[in-house]
C-alpha cells in the first residue's frame, strides 16, 4: 500500500525540481543580451523554445546549481527523481504545442532525446547536493 504522505512529499519534490529545471532553462535568454528570442501565439511555448534554442553553458550552470540546492535542502529524496525531473516539463509542453500547432515538431524523437540528454546537468547537481549534504551533516554530527 502506498503511503499518501510519502507520495505527496515525493510528488512535491518532483514538482519543485521540475519547476526549478524549467526556470533554469528559460531565465538565461531573458537575462543575457544577444540571444535570439522566438515568438509564439502562446507565451509559454515562446519561453520554452527561446530557452531550448539558446541552451548554453549558462543554462547548464543554472541546472546544476538549482538541483544541487534542492538535493542539499531535501537530501532524503531520490537524486534520480531530481535529475530526471529537471527537464520533465519540456516534453509535455512540446507534445501539447505539437497538437495545437501541427507541423511545429516534426523531429519529435530527436527533441525527446535532447531533453533526456539535458537531464545530465540536473543529475550532476543532484549528486553534488547530496554529497555536500552528507559532507556537512557528517561535520556537524562530529562537533556534538
């Protein structure tokens, strides 16, 4: 039987990680000048495409840092869930956009593969956050 409280906490962790991943991708093109912005009739699709098309080392750093913070603050949760959830909104939005605007995602399998590969910075950040938590908690436990 599934513990409802544990399921709720895991879902909230997944959701927080997914939101932070989405923000980590869409923010860099908004703050760095010179990046190309894409237009769409629906704002969220415009933000998604702009973020993905301008995926850069800054985005990778944002993904690593955001997941590192999440796994440092919530160490008991799965680092695999944290890492994989970083890009989880993008396939969902891509499928929705493709159903609203047919022909916009003709290379969907390659896009999904990119999203899967783009989870690697989140996985690295999750591992680092978990490692740092263990390192700091071991130091604090040693002081008492």
